[in-house]
């Protein structure tokens, strides 16, 4: 059966929807949307550590680093930024000592210069009574903007420049007119005429220098602004794979097609992690893994979701360790989801066992016992703090109870104890979370020194066997106030289960 052409919405309507969606988004380190800070939880040798890195918005710039060493025993904590292409020996600055924060003996703080854009790892080393240990935390250094000169200061500097020019012209005229006139005598008409000519020539010369200087400054400014990070442009659509619908994401950015980007590396064994979010109702969600069909196109069978409007977020990692999230919107109608013939007939895409889909209504996070049902009859309970505020570090803690109300045994899901995704309901924030934090494990696998345990603490991450049965935790701090939906995913008996909560984040 001949393949149908892609089902795409009208261009004008699609551009309007995309413009409305993208408005207000800003770039993140580590490839998220609307949240630039990096959160990591793991182990530096015998020391459990929690690391928060707040990258600068301009490059070069200072990144703020805080390290919490749980259980104490640390005598010295150091941090060091290492670029992805740094030479093994002598390719990075010496470590900076993190200073103990007064009033909190477990907390250490430091500032690090990130001098260029690109992928870094921040090496955190701890020495103390339990020995020494080190962990690497990947950071994607991007320039989010430039610091413009305040208008008032600009006018002041312009006035001072004009005063300086007037002074240079006046001094030149005086020098030509009076430098060789004997004391007590007035300059003659010839000297006054030469002085006026010299002043005009000086003014023209200074004006020329100012023009050239301004042209140089504008060229430098354009060059700097060209380095402001922009996401890869992509286009999502529903296409046919044989007789069944598939979601296609095409990278249309000229930078990608011009091969200004390095190839991709797997993250949890997948070249792309894609999240499909129903908007505006937050009543549909999928975590799928498109595969490449050519050098710039990825495709995945459409998950079991109904027609509607969807936001799509695709996490990718370059072989340099640079991670980012591509975003788009797609409209899916009933005709696009129609199946021709038998399910799977003529399809070239194989289902991925780690793909999952969820539909329903998120449960409101309220009271000491907030629960969301899972598809196998288990219950996902949100434990701990639900009083969420902007920029307050917290640990989102959830526990899974089996149908008999006993703590549920969890299986690794793509190498981790759990995965979570959260979004502000207007799409201005989207973050993919692990028990190890917001870091990209694909970046970590590229950037971590050879032989490093990569700081996971266990193959499942997030504490491994030391965590209570059925409990999953995610370190985070919400970057903006608003209404959020959080999807938590675990795996039991070979099945991926998803629970969803609605939460309000206050200023």
C-alpha cells in the first residue's frame, strides 16, 4: 500500500501555535526548557553529596556551585571545571576550594569561571575522615544573552566622550596658534587661520576614529550576539509507517544540515528521549524513543494517545557531551490516527519496550497523603514537602505501594530507579528528572574521566539498595511560579507505570 503524505496542519495556524508556545521560553543548561540550574545527587567515594550548579547567563561568567556532604566528615571540598576537549594533563585550571557555609556544617560553596560555551564537567572532590572521593557533574555552558549598557550610563559616557573630543580639538588649536608665539604677544591672523584649519582636521580625524571604533564595536557585538544559544529548529508531524501512524521529528536547522553539530550519542541507550504532552489539559503523556530514519529525521510509532494538541520535547546529546532539548507542537486529528489494514501491517518501526503512554487526570497534590493510581492497581504516593516555592531546593519524594498496600519492589527502568518529567502547564518550563538529578546521563558518560563510576552510586541511581523499598526521590528547585504537572514513571514486572500530580509553585 502506498504511503500517504505527511499529515501537517496549515502553515499559518501552525506558526501561530508555535510562536505562542515558544514565547517566553529560555534556554537551559543540560538541555531543559525554562530551568538552567543543574541538580545532582550521588556519591563522591564514601561521601553522599548533593551538588547544585547555577551557570552564568553570559560567557565568560561565574557559575555558582554549592556542595552538600551528607553525614559530615569532610575536611576539604574542591571543585574544578574541565571542558570536554581539555587535554588529560594540564588542560584545565587547578581546583578551587569550596568554602564552608556558616551555620550549615554540611554545605560548601564556590564560584567557577566558565570561559567558553560548550560541554563541561565539574569535578567535585571531597577529602575527610572517611578518606577521599570524587564525582563529575556535567554542565552545558551556553550564553543566554548579553549584558546591555544601562541607558543612563550610556548617555553619561557619551557626554564625557563629547567633552573629551572638544578638549582634544581645543588643545590642538591652541598648540598650533600659540605654541611659538613669544610671551606677551598676540597670535597673528596667519596663526589663527592655521589653528582653525588644524582644529577642523583634528575634528574630522577624531570623528573618523570614532566611526571606525563604533564599526569595530558593532562587529564585535554582532559576533558576540551570534553566540547566544538557540535551540535546533525542528518540525514535528504525523506520518504513515505502513498502515499505521507515526510521529516524525525532522531537524530543519541549517546548522545541523551544515554539520556544524557533532553526531549524537546514546543516553540510557537511546539517541532521543521524546516526551509528548497533551495541552492544555495535561491529560495525556507519553515517553517514547524515536529512531533515526536518515541523518536529520527521527520517527517513532504514535503512542496510544487520543487526537488533540500536543507539545513535544526531544532530549539529545552530542558526542561532545553537549545536551539540549528540541521543542515543537503537533496537532493530531482522528484521520491521522486511522489504521489501514491490520495493526503493524507494512510497518518498518519496531515497538520499543521502554516506550510508555498515559491518559487521565493528574491528582491534586494536597494534604499529607496525595495519591495517584497506577495501571496495575498500585498506588503512587507523594511523600514529604508539597509546599513548593520558587528557587527553594527540595527533594520530590514518592513511594509506590502494591495492590496489597505493601511497599512495591521496583525494577530498573533504563538503568535508573525511576524517571520523572514535569512541566509548567503553559509550557514555559519542562524538565526531565532522574534520581541522580537533572543531569544528562549521556553527557556524563561522555564527560566523566575514564574509569570513573559516573557518580550514580548504583546501577539504578538515586541511592540504590540503601533507599527504602518503593521510594524514589528527585532533587530539584522550581525555576518559576505557576501550575505544574509532574509525571513519575517506575517499572514493575516488566511494565512501565506512570502516575501524575498537579502542584502549585508559589513565589
